């Protein structure tokens, strides 16, 4: 997942927006961090106690929203980087990685039901 994200951000920034390489890279970093963290800890919570998963995911969602909000303010507001390439990159990676996360969770739940 990490290799795919880094590779795609480098390729896209070199081919389509060489002047916005930093914004594209930073647009990928937080969605990758959040998705990776979420996958690891959600799986741990599920394996420890499946009934605790919903409360855990609710708390994780609130945490994600707060961290992502602060990150966007940092990048666009404080660092004053170009907003359009950052937001485009952030949105693309956010959606793609959350779709990937949903597929991983579906696989986890199917494996548990099959047992």
C-alpha cells in the first residue's frame, strides 16, 4: 500500500504537475497514514473483541476527522502551499485508500464468518 501510494504520487507529479510535487506528496501522506493506522488498529480491536469494534471505530473516526482537519489547516493555511493540487491529491488518495480499507475489512469479516 505504501509503495503503491509513493510510486503513484511521484509518477503523477512528474508527469502532470512538476511544479506541485510537494503538494501532491503531502496530499498523499495523511490519507496513507490514517488508512494504515486504521487498518492495523481496527484489525487488532476486532481480533481482541469483535463486540468492541463499533465503539472503537466511532472513536477512531472522530480522531481521524480531528487529525485530518488540523493537517489541512497546516498545509493550506499555515504553510500556504498551493491548495488545488494538494486538495486534488488528498481527495484522490483519501477515497482510494478508504475503498481499499473497506475491502480489507470485508475480507476480515468474511474470514471470521467462515470459521
